[in-house]
């Protein structure tokens, strides 16, 4: 089931628009899916832009479903269940591969929903994408830092670069939300964590670029210190629930997490499952090529150390994984072309010997930046006897699929008792 199909917009200021989306239904880039379960609501989250991935004025949308029949069904309601949960941080415009030498125009939001101590929060971060880098795993540059001059390039294709340069602007925004009927609505003002909103970034040592003015909703955000104590306590030490295990992978230390991609800076997105022997297995993708999944195995859920190892599992971007009630392990991947999405199953979490093709989807992209392939950015959440898989196609249309666990076990048809 498709959850959203964005309409073409005329909002882009560089194309004569006002810089403001006409409605919550406009914008054809829709990707970076996330799942948050809150009370009886299945909240599907994604990032939305007029046309391009991480384009200026990118915002965050949600579709709110009501869980029915113990998780066997979800009622997605009507138009009222599509919600803009974080507006555009700057006026909407197209993202191009050409960068202004004096202005870092391409500012956007990343974000997620958090269920903390049973309360729902939207968390967004402001980021600027400007130029290109020779390396991949350090391409998000912290506020106050800058890119090495010999690794940063402003012109696309001028050198062998690995990825876009992302500059963390050092400010995060939080807002509490609540359930109202079959949808969600704001329950607090927006609060800002971090210093004042920056007006410029340092791209290389001694070289600065001006940032565009943030939109009013973000300029008016209150300092987090002014939020109620319960709000602040939830963010600082609240228990997070309602998210896949993938969102809480424990590497122990930041050093361990960095070592996990030792020697291969293209290893990126991750998912995880707990093997029946208690080990935590992390599955990663490698965006720079190769088309195979990588894995880490820890003795328990807090013991992920050492570099990732390549598996023979064909996969391209953002896997999902989990454990069935009987202890069997499953992984959902997509192929190198990103046109197929498939599920593999294992009784011991080591040898995956059952495979099902879940979806083959080929669609023409409208040629926005980074729009390609079919099903990708896969997320999953199990509710009792049903696995719900959230993904998007061609980075344009978020979609949901369900897999009844009892039917999966039956279809596996293993010849000997487990």
C-alpha cells in the first residue's frame, strides 16, 4: 500500500516560486523512512522535498495509522492522517550540483520521531550540504570544524570524490506531539538545543560561507532550557520504545563505532537482530559499490566491536532485520539495481536458506537528485504475529507491506523439526 504520492510543486524560489509549499501533499522527493509506535498509532516518518534529496527546504512528514486486531491490520484513515511534523527550515528551492562560492544555500532538515517515557517527540537537525569530499565516513562535519582543503571540492566532477560534504549546523529542534482522534497534533512549542542559529559556516580553514535566513518557526524556537522539566528529562534520560532494534545498536564507545567501518569508509546504514544464542548481529550496507551486505557479530546486544565482514548476501541500501517469536532470524534486503526487495530466513541466524521475492518495482524517476531504483530505505517493526515493512520506491512514494509470521513459518517448510 502506498502511503503518500506527492504532487508537483511550484514553490521553489529559484524557479519563480514563493519558497513555501502549497500544502502537505506537495513535493515529489519522499525518502529516509522511519517507524515510531506510540500508543495505538503506527507512525510512518519520511523526509519530503520539492524535487531533490536533501534539498533546501526539505521538511518532515508523517502518515499516522491506527493499529487494529492486535497488529494484524492498520487503518490509515484519510487525508487528515498525513501530517507535516516539521516545516521547512529555509525557503524551498532546487538543489543543484553547482555551489555558490559565497553562500551555502542548501540547508535542510534531518529528523525522526521519538517515543520517550510514553510521550511523543519530533526531533530535527539543521544541516547544510555544500561541495564534495574525497572520503565518505567523515563527510558530516561538526559545527566549528571544517573540511581539509585538499579533500574539499566545490565543483562536481572536478576530482574523484566519494560524497557530498554535509555541515552539521549544531542546532537541534524538539517538539512534543499527542494523539488526537486518528492523527497527531502538536502538544508544545518548538524548542532549540544548542547555541544561537548560525549565520555562516567555515568550509575550509579561513574560508567562510553565509547561510540563508532560517524560517520564522525555527527563529522563534525557545531555548531548551525554558522547556518544562519533564520535557527535558525525557530527552536526556527517557526510555525509548516503539522503534526497531536498529535504532538502538550499542557499540559501547564512539571509537568502537568508528572501528566498525575500519578500512571501508563506504559502509553506512545498519539494522540488527538478536540471534537465538543471544548474540547481536548487525547488518550494514556498503554504498560505494560491491552490492553485498556486511555484518558484525557481538556476544550480546552490547558487544559490537571490530570491523565489519562482507557476507554473500546481495544488498544495496538500508536493510531491515528481526527475530521471529520462535527464534528464527530474518533480513529484508534490496538488490544492486534497487528494483527488487526480498526476504531471507534462517533458523540459527547464521545460515540463511530460505528466500522470497517481496516486490519488483521499476519506475521512471523524475530526475531529481539521487532519485533512482525501486524499493529502498527499508524499515520494519513486528507487532505480535505480523511484520510490518516500511519502505519507499524510487525515493518518491512511501509504502507499507505486511507479512503474517505464521504464514512465513508455514511457507518456509523446513523438513525437520526445529
